[in-house]
């Protein structure tokens, strides 16, 4: 493969929100996020599902509960309660600005006191055609870490503080418990060393500062 450019990392994601001060307070209070997730003022029209979710991966169920509880205390809306399943444990909330967050672990049991330590941040883009979007992104230098047919693709993160994955839009909406319907802006800008460009589903990437 000959890449047209090299996407070495996602430096951060920027959420477009109505009230940046309130959003910054929420993310610092609920998840302790500062540099990986940023906000900026925007009033772009948007309705329903915005086509993406952010996922926080942690080491044990107690940490899932700690982060979900902190988010709810800070003003988030519950979408899916924390539930154990065959694959682990997870819950879903919607931040006051409308962004959907999933907190999950593959561990079945707790092995240490609860903390709010986050191991990974994963940006999941809900796309119309996973295979086509996969080709688009590999053409820009991303290496595929995991791929499950036309359903799911996860890219190698390298030194990136935010991982990128692709999921079919309807499947992603179902996973977090919302309708897949939505119109208008994604209200998301992805900051990367490969930007600027817009992907086939309208997700906007911008160049990271030198």
C-alpha cells in the first residue's frame, strides 16, 4: 500500500458545544479529561444521533461504575445502565452537550480498589459502508489492527492518545441504545497529523499544530 499521507496519531478530538465552559467542567469533573477531548463553541444544526460515540476502556467493573457514577453526578443522562455480559461489563451515558459515552471493561471481576483511571479512549465512527471507509483510511496511512468483515474495523493507535474504530452506523446506535436517525452536523472535529480532510461520512479532520 502506498499511503497518500501518514496518519501517525489522533492528537485530540474537539466537540462542538453550545456552552464550552459547562462542557469543560463536565469532562474534567466526570472523566478527568483535559487534553484528549476539547470543546469549542458552535451552533451548527444537529438532531438525533450524531453518528459517533466515545468509549472509555478501563481495567475492571468497579472502575466502570466509578466513572459512570461520576458522569451521572456531573449531569449526564443514563442511556444504558452498567450491566455485566459475556464480554465483560459496561454502561452508556449522554453528556449534557449531547455526546454519547460508553465506559467498558473486558474484565469480569475486580482485582483492586475502584479508581477512575482510563486505559484507552476510543473514537467510534458510525459509517454507512465499513469496507469503503476502511479503504479511505488505509489510503491515508492507517494500519488495521482488527477487522471483522463489513461490521467493524479498529486501527492501530501507535502513540495516539485516542484510538479510531469504524462501526456500521445502525449497529453503533443499537449498541448505545439510541435510534440511528439523525441529521445535520456531527459536531465533531478530529485533530491529526494527516489533516485536513473530510471522510466519506462527513467527519471533519483538521491538521494538528506543528
